[in-house]
């Protein structure tokens, strides 16, 4: 039988440094990958691992479940091979290089720039042996450990109960070996058996009577298949895999269906990193993530932007999440043969290693790959990936995540079975109200293409607050408004086959510096350390989780000035809620779209606010009624790092910008400003002086595609100016805003 030993210790050194003891899993970017500055260390790291002594008559393998990006493996100085791709399992045969004792495995890993994917993306590329490393011993006859890092046992179930099991043993020819397969239900009852000759590619067919269906969050029922290589009644090797019986399809008008019933897919995306750990996370970390996503009420997860740990896929099988799994063919196309081959390799490993998971129903072939230029070799690469996934696994659907500017009639939308868009109307461009009309327009133009939303979100930083939320103010209140409006938009469009919020958890992106926070993408509903659920988390819980709940938002917006700042907002899935101030009931209102606004609540001085609906009680929130607005809740103009209230110059800069109602300003959309001759002239003249080409862009002299024009027209001018960085100074922005605010709408 096989024996697996988890390797937990190693000696590690960055290039040019001395080896030192580390625990495995390990990343060398746990701290510098999250602190901002775009300067985390990317280079070559070397690991030395002392291996157990070999057992006589056995074969030895090393299994590495994640080494980012490229890893070359040696045993006792003998090179075994190089694996390219930072997210999949790979193995090497150690046997020819093993000694009786004193064996050392050396793994040289680099997360430096290479000609494989990912190249550039909005997340930190942590280097290291960041997942489990296992030493495996098996008999001469065993299931092929070198078959793309898989168990070499593939189960193809049908809801009728017909079950095919494909098996790939090695060293079994002409020796009287057989393979026995045993299927068990979740209670451990044997529901089917079969036996066959142990050929290089064997298979068996088994009928299971009335199989219990895997039915998502409602009933994630799993079976197991155990395959054993037997000779003379001795079991030489055995592998057990989990699988499930389910059917699904996507309709372009009615969305996702599971086992013949409509199941609207609403969920989140997930990155795998954590505060002070990077990608080197534990099983307990995976379990906590799954539990938090379940509490939210999500029923689907997009596991972006790469293959995730097998343990998390296992958790999703048994929790009931419908999964989108994808490869890191992301953002920047590389027109080389090596890069093409790497996409094929990573897709092959993704599909092969995850074939048995009942939770996975969609293979993602790319993400925002049209950020660069469209070209025929890129399109052919995508076609080949879609074809590969379907040839390896005809039972699942292929998909891709399009960047927002991708034209609605782009050929890219016809390559995969279903398609999704990453849309940030209401954050990077336009307004949140622009989402619905765009979805409707796409659906009308492409009635036969199932459309989903693969990303949407807004930065959401705990220290910023306002009673008048606005795009790009980074407040919790704007995020609450944005997400609530998105959920309303989705609720009236059943043709959307899935929606995946970006991202369930804040994650590291070392190049970022915005909203007063360095090194983070702050669009999460939960903080990077998983310790704080932002208010937006409860917006979703009110919509998605059927367990009765009442949540009073604004616990971090303590000091409330006059007017709208005294409003108390409650999110709930109950019909009617009563507000309580300092123990006294003050009002009862009905919920509309899971939300209630109690206006201008009397909260002078210190107060404790709560609410209830029948037996369901809310959290308690402390609110202080104050005479004036507390400026410590305001982000400085320019989105920069320090708390602006510690910097008088920043206070002056922020308060200098005025946005009077009924007049134009830099917060208007570019398209709106360009449609008015007066504002268009101001815009073109100002930008021509400071930016040259940008002035030509605004005046229409530079050519661009229709989709890019539409995208630019939907951007607020203030957001577009950020794209040009220091080319447009704060003084120029202020002068431009003052000129625009003199023109009435």
C-alpha cells in the first residue's frame, strides 16, 4: 500500500543568502507582498528538504502541491525536472536518485518575471513552496502518480446512475494484476462494484440504483469511489476519490439550472491569501473562508484567478458551492510558443486534477485578456483552450471573464459555452444605474448567449464614512449603497446565469495605494485578516441568507452631525423592523428590498441603537449626536494615504473642491461634458495645455474603437484624470473644476 509523509520543515535561502530553517508551507513574501510600494521581492529561492529513508522494494515520489511560478527539482544533486505554473500539483519519481539514507530534496523556485502566466495582474505573486509537500512511497504496481498530478482515477457519473470509472495503473502488464472498484454512498454503504484487468488504461461501468443527487447548498450529497490494484488477493495500491451525481445546464433566458430546477447563482470570488501569511495558509484558514462565504448566503464561488488548493475544492464539494475554476491566462497576452504551451499545460492540469469534484461546473479559460490588443493568435489560443477543456471533459461548460470594454459583438463572446463580464459601472466608470441597461442591451443583441457578471465591486475602507455617499469616496456607506443597488439590478434579470461579487475578502495587491491604504485591494466584504465583516457583508446576508436577521449599519460611523447623518439604516430579511434608541422603541417600518431608512433619528449625545423584528434581535450600535460633521471620517482629495485630518494642507485641499447642485463639475461623466459645447471647450483647452495628446483625445482627434469611446464617456472626469497620474496636478484639477462649476446644467 502507499504511504504519504507530509514534509513540514526545510532550509531556505533567497539567492545570495545563507540557508535557514523554515516551516512548510512557506512563502518569502508574507510581509513585503502586502505592504505596498510595488517592491516585494521577486527572485530565486532555494529549499532543501531532508527526506525519509526509502523502504526496500518501494518506489518513491515527491509531490508538490504549489510552487510559484517555476520550480526545478533535484534529489541528491540529480535534476528531476522543471515545472512551469505556480498553482497546480506536480510530482517527480525520486527512485533512481535515492540513497539508503541521507537523501536531500532541493527545490529552486522563482516568482520572477518569466515567459509563462500570469504576467501582470492586480494581485501579489507570492513566491515559495506555499502548499503541501508530500513524500510518497508505493509498490511497483500503482496508480500512475505522473499523470498530470492526478490520482489517475476518473469518475464520470450520470444522474441515471450509470457510472464510468477510468483507471491508469502502471507496472501491471502481464503479471496477473486486477483492478477492483467499489462505490459507496455518503453513509458508507456499498452501492456498486466492478473488476477488470489492470491494463494501462482500464475502465469499468457500474450502474447505481436511484442515486442520491448532489444538489448544491440544499443537499451536497457525495459518493466515493475506491480503486484497488490487486494481485493474489493482496491490495498493492488503493485510491479513493469523491464524486457526485448531478445534472446542470444554462439557459440564455432563465439562467442556471441544477437537476432540472432553476437555481439562480449568486456568489463571490475568492483569492487565496491572508494577512501576514500570503498564500501559505492552513486547512483551518480554508475552512474559515468556506464558512464565512456560506454565512453570507452565497451559493457559488469563482475561484480566481488560478487553480486553488485541492482542500478548498473538497470543502466546496461537501458544502454545496457551485464552482467556476480557471487558469491564470490573465490581463496580458504573450505572443510566444512557450507561453501558448503554458496555457495548454495549465488548463490540462486544472481539468485533470479537478475532474472528480462535483462542485465544479465551469472551466474558465481567461480573465480580461483583452486589456491588451485583440489579435488572431490570441483568439486562436482561446479557441484551443476551450476545445481542450471540452475534449477532456465534455460534461462541464467553458466560460471566460471579459474586460468591460470588450465589444458586445466581439468574437470572444462566441468562443466559450457561456460568457461573463467584469463590470465596474459605479466604481471605475459610470454610475451603478448603468449596469442594468448594459445587461439588457447585451441580452437583446445576443439573445442566445448566456450572460453572467464575473466581477463587480467598490472599494470599502472601514475608516471612511459619510451620510451622502458618492462614487470613489471609499466609504462603507457608498459600498453599502452600491451593493444594494447591484442586488436590486440582478433580482429583476433572471437571464443572468451567475453573478460573482469581487471579492469576498480584501486581498494583497502590492502595487496599489489608494483610499489611504497601501498594498491592498479593499473591495472585500470581509477584511484581509478575516476579523471584521464590513457592513456590506450584511447587505448580502439580508438578500441571500434565509435565516431571519436584522442588522443596524454604521457602527464605525459613531459621531453623527446634523441632518442626514442622523439617519439610521437597517438591512434585514424580515418584513417589518422596530428601531430602539437607548432602550425605547422609536419607530416601526416595513422593509423595501431588504432595507429600511429611519430618518433623522434623535440621537443627541451618547446613544445605543438597536432594532428587532419579532424574536429576531439586531446588533447594538453606539452613536454620538454631535453639533458638526466629524471631518476625521473624510478621505482627502486625491485618495492618498495619511488620515487627512492630521494634515491641515490636506484639509484645505479637500474643502477647496466644491460641487454645487445644478452645475457641472469634474464629477460629471466625460460623455456628458463633451456633449455640451461650453464644457467640452473648457475640457479640451485645459487638457491640451498640460497633456498634449490628452487634449486631442478629448476633442475627438485621436481615433479609438466604439467600445473604448463608450467606456470613456461613462467615466467621471475625476476618474479619468486619475489615469494620467501626475500629468494633471491638483491645481489644474481645482481650476478645471471651478471653471466647470460656473456653467449651469
